[in-house]
C-alpha cells in the first residue's frame, strides 16, 4: 500500500523548487534531512560485525520513507512499529 505522505525525495525536490523561487522567504526556513543509503548500509555492517548476537530494531516512526524501509527490509533489519499506521 502506498503511503499518503510524500517520499523524502519528493520533499527535497519540492523544497528546492520553493527555495529557488525566493531563497529569502520565511517559509523556506524549514529544516530537512538528507541521508546517504551507503552510510546506512555501512552502519548496519558495522553493527553486525561488532554485535553479531544482537538484532537491531529500527523504529519506523523515526523516518518512514518507503525507500529507507525497503532497504532495511532487504538487509533483514527488524522494524519496531507502535501503531497500525506504522505497520501499513
């Protein structure tokens, strides 16, 4: 099921377009986060090497971007979901 929330990529593109129209507008004073998936993979590899008997659980509410969650699922990382919305 596709989330009704825009993806991280969509938010970045939208923010950049808005910023390019008027970079000094107060509405552009909105923080955003950009993640390098290579770093996510490296951190997971570091975890499994350093703590091989401990399985990490990622809290889906921290960042529910579909691409990130799919990457984590592909790496067999467990997800911590606290509500039905997070499970969806």
